[in-house]
C-alpha cells in the first residue's frame, strides 16, 4: 500500500507480485502495457496486473509523490479492467470487519448504546442510509504493523484506508510489542467468587519466578558481602528480565529484545501484569523466497550484537517467545534452537560468553496472541485499560490520577536519511544519504533540525561537484558571500537548493535499499505572493535567505516535516540586516553620547561650582577681611548653590553691600587694601540682614 512505483517494493512484495508486473515495467514510471493495449482497443485476458497511476489527474505518472501503484483487475473478459488502489481494497476489508464486530457486539449486548444506534436499520438486516446506517464505520480500529513494513508511505496509506468520520484515527503498534503484551495476558476465564485469582500466562509465571529467585539470590549475596565487610547490607537493584520475541511469516521475520519491569498485581490491572516494556532492539527483514527461516541465523546474530551494545550488563534472555501460526512457531523454535546450540558450543571455552545457549526457555503462544495484545494496547490508548495512582499535588495532598496500563518505549525499525542537491536537482549531484534516525533509535524521535542558508548554498554551488564537506571551509566561504554584493549568487543558489528524504527497513550498507519519501523539497524557495494570472512553476518562485526544517519520526515509521522561515526574500533580508546593523550602531552611539553628555555636563558644572566658590572666598578675603565669612568655605559653597542660575544677582548684591566690585580669584592683587572699608563693615555678619523681597540673609 502507498508504494509510488514497483521498484520500491520490498523483497517480499517483489517475490509475491513479481509475476503480475512485467520485468520491463519494474523500474518504469510510464503507463502499464496492459493499459496501453486496452486504450488501443486490444483484448487483454490477464486477470490481474500492476501498474502505476497518477493521482493528480495527469495522463501518465510523473515520477513524483502523486504516483501510486494500483491493481488492474479483469472482472469480465469483454470489459475493460477495473483499477483499484491497494488501500481501497484494504479499506473495504476493514469496513467489513467493523460491521462484523458491530453485529457480534450487538448480538451479545442487545441493550447497549451501539445496539440502539444500529436499530435504525431496515428490515431483513439491511442497513438504511442516513444517520446510524453506517455507524460501525466510526469504530476505531487498531493495527499491528510488522517491523519490515514500517514505511511512511505504507502506514499513511493504512491510515487512509481505516479513515473514520468520527475523527478518532486508528491505533498503530508494532506487531512484536502486541505479541509481547498478548503473551502476558492471563488466560481467558474468570475465577469463581471468593476463589483466588487465576494463574497468569506461562510467560508471566516464568518471569515472576525468575525475578523472585534472582532478587532473593542478590539479597543473600549482598548480606554475605556486608557481613564480610562488617557493614549494613545495602539496597540491591531488582532483576530486569530480558525477553526475546520471534515471529515469522511468508513475508518476513521479526526478532525483538525487550526488558520487562514494574510487576502489577491483578488488583491493579488484570490485563497488564507488567507496567513497563522497554524495547532494546528490533531486527526485521522482509524476505523474498519460499524459506524465510533461512534469515534466522543472520537476524539472531544482528540482534545479539545490538543487545551487547545497548545493555552489555544484561544476562542471557530469560525466555524466547514465539508468535504466529502453530506450524510457523514449531519451525521457528527449531531454527532458533539450532542457532542457540551453535552459540553454546562457541562460548564454552570463551571468558566473554554471554550465556546464550539451547537451555534458554522457548515459550510458544496462542494463534491469537498478537490480536489479544493489540486489543489491550488499543484499550490502553483509549483509556479503557488504565491504572489509578495517587499523585501529590502542589498542596501536598494526594489525588487520584489515571495512567496507561502498560507503558511501551519503542525503538525505530527503520532508518531515515537525508540528501542534498545544490544544482537544481541534477541526478548526479545528490549527496550520499546521511542517516539522521538510525535503527533502534528511541521513538518518537525528533524534531531533528536542519538549517538552510542561501550563503551556504552559494558556497556549495561555487565549489562545484557535490558540495563542501569541511564545515570550517564552508562557513568561511559562506561569510564571504554575505552582504549586498553576494545577492545575485545567493538568489541563484537558493532557487537551486533541493532536499530529499529516504527511508529503509533492511539493515546493512546497501544504498540501493533506500526508498525516497515524498517529493523533493525546495526549502529556500517560496511562491511569490503577487502571483499574476497564468504564472506557475519555477518562474513564480522567489529565493529566501534562511529556513529551518524540522523532521520527526513516529514509532511506526511516519515521518513529519515542518519548515520554519520568516518569509523574507534575500533582498529583504539583506536590507533588514543592514538596517539592523545601522540601528544597532546608532543605538550604541546614541547611548554613548547620551551618557557621555551627562558626564560632560556634570564635569563642567562641578568646575564652575568650584570656580565660583573660590571667587566668593576671594571676595570675602578682600572685601570683608577678618570677618566670619572670610575663609568660610561652607558658607561660600552654600551661597553659590543658592544662587545657582542667578550668579549675576549674587555679584550685584555683594557689590551693593560692600561697595567693592566682585572679581575673579585670579584678578585680585596680593597686596592688602588699606582703608577701603570700616572696621564695622569688615566685622558685620551677613546673617543679621533683613529678609525682604527675596534678598539673602547670607550676604
């Protein structure tokens, strides 16, 4: 589903549908040979064939994101073949399943609300059109997706196929995790009233017994060491069991390692005996052939290596859980045992042996294990299966709060890479795919940010080839292209910048397995807002200075992107940068002048104040020698302060009072004046003067 062209099929799809696709058509994006033959009026009796169609209304595929692989089905030899998308066929099956589930539920619970809604149907069991006629379509579905199928295009097509008018989308989970939850669900059946709770599943009992024995052994060992060291026993870490999940179908194989923690009693949540599932690694391969079990040794080697890297302190798996049909589980268990036997023989004489051998317990599950686990996971997502815990609030009071019955920390079963092109999308100028989200990355992951600048694109373009690898050299050359002189180069480079996403689900260094996701993006191009009538395509695009692209990855392989930009063209950005620079320097200069002006003003005023103070002291020394004011600096400073801004009035009053002109301090002669003033005038206290019409007593 959702595949853009037959060449993007995985190994399983190529093996299954290869006979329906002409060999010459596998890597082509043109119309199907059968379609051309029918348009020419020829008779084609092939009952089923695969072709690529364009979803944008074009007559033929264009090799873009609007292309889809479709099925051409010949229902009648005398009529043209019917074209249907795989997701449309799956949507019909999903609708049929929803209706069957609704009918069974109504049959078992006739008094339910859903039964009342369905009672609007017509006689003879036929549904009436209108409200309630297709209410079953609003039922939210859940899907267990195999790890080798977690591609963005496939999962999006599945979501479209399961679309609901109620706005409640499908619940998507990895199939191995659904199998793990299903293997932990207790057997069906309720215990009689007053009787003890039913025993858990085989896996639950094995994990509980192993954890109990390991914890007891650890406590005993700690007590022994504490006694020898003459100290109190410390707290030991609880044992964390490692579980190995294995599933195989005709299309591929899945091997997943998880750590299961937080045991929960039946009084807390019966459906979830353990509250946390931490995925360590998941190795998945799509297989094109008749014997998918031949992939078991390769997959187990890869998984064992990843476990050694992620959790080197972990012991051998507590259990290996198989899921699928009864026949496939038997064959898979035999293949796994064969590989474990080989590990045991190789590790006998090795000091670094991790304990993997044929003694590891293999637990088989019921055929409906995945379905049961998927139902529990979906119920947990929708709040049907939950725990009520007490959470302390800001007022230190405990309040009940609901949480998921089981928390799952997934890892990515696919890898996501990016590629750049600075030469207008030329086929031979794309950079090698650079992985941003690798296998076994904790998901949901992101957002991963990629910064695009027109200056860097211009530097890549000027360098030729596939761009500049050295980051220091790139920054240096990009800086030289900034400013108004580099506007033409930056505009041309921004319009030629292209970006592409890739995804793959098979591990290895084979770049041919990368599948392109979506159309090529133009992160530094923007459609002109003043679009004239009839203009379209690249002629209506303008270059922008910078942009940030955010990429995120979901737990089932869905890629989401978000482009962030201020929308400024390169010319606008250059003007804004220039204006910002001028404003910044102008603000700095204005601040300096403003603050400096106050400093200068304060300095000048202080100098004038000191000069006038000395002038008053010199005047009293010559005009009123030996008086109280002669040499009284405090009184002089007070007079200068009091007559601030009115110094002329002060000088006139002093002259009127003493009859001596007021001179500057350096204008007085050093010789004493004889007979200029009377003894009474020299000894007169200015403070005894009358206060009328604002005249100062201090004179």
